[in-house]
């Protein structure tokens, strides 16, 4: 894990769940929740120093907010990563499900929790310190990495 204090952080509105998950996988702290209303998003932006990402024109008027007009994920990623100079940082990957920090975890600690195939073909595993989800670099991850490369983010 790297020190993430000086990296841009985000709060995404309820329309931008996919974008939020992909920003987390790129390594950027992104708060997102269907329960967040405009006031809560604005509060998080100011108290936690987060950039607002929104499809709501009114919310986009707030200082430092980005209006995300695109429907498709590639265009959304191009916009936000271009605006903020974001690049994939393997050391900073966050839990795509909950935005928690990932910590290295020993293979024998996860043997009960991951499929046998994943155990056989991987030596490195990570666990989300917030929700406990286990991660490894399987074929799914290679697809994600391909997308980062296609977008010139990796
Ligand atoms: Zn998590």
C-alpha cells in the first residue's frame, strides 16, 4: 500500500456506480453509495476533500465537481482520468465493492475462501480490511488490466 493522502479522492453520485468501482480498481479512494443524497455528497466533498463526480447538473455546479455527461464507462473513465491525471497504481488498488484498503494475506489463510483453481494458479492474495473480500489476479483481473491499457491508464 502507498500513502494515499496526496492523491485525488472522489465521491460519486448514485448514477455512477460502475465508474466508482473502476476508480477504486485504478487505486483511487472513491466513496459511492445509492443512499447518498446531494446534501450528503456535498458534505463528503467538503469534509473529506473529495471531488464530486455527478450526472446531476445542479450538483455539478459545486466547486471542484465534474459533470459526467457520458453514459458509457470508457468515456467516463477518459473524462475523469484525463481531468485529474489519474493512472493505474497497482500498489494502491482498493476494494471495488466497498472502497476499503487491501492488505496482503498469506495463501494458507485464504485456502478455505477461494476456489481451488484460484489457489492453484495464484500465489498472491489480498483481503479487504473493511469487508473481508478476497482478491487475486485471475482471468477477470487480466480483462480489467486490458481495459486500463486500452485507455492508456496502465
Ligand atoms: Zn471491501
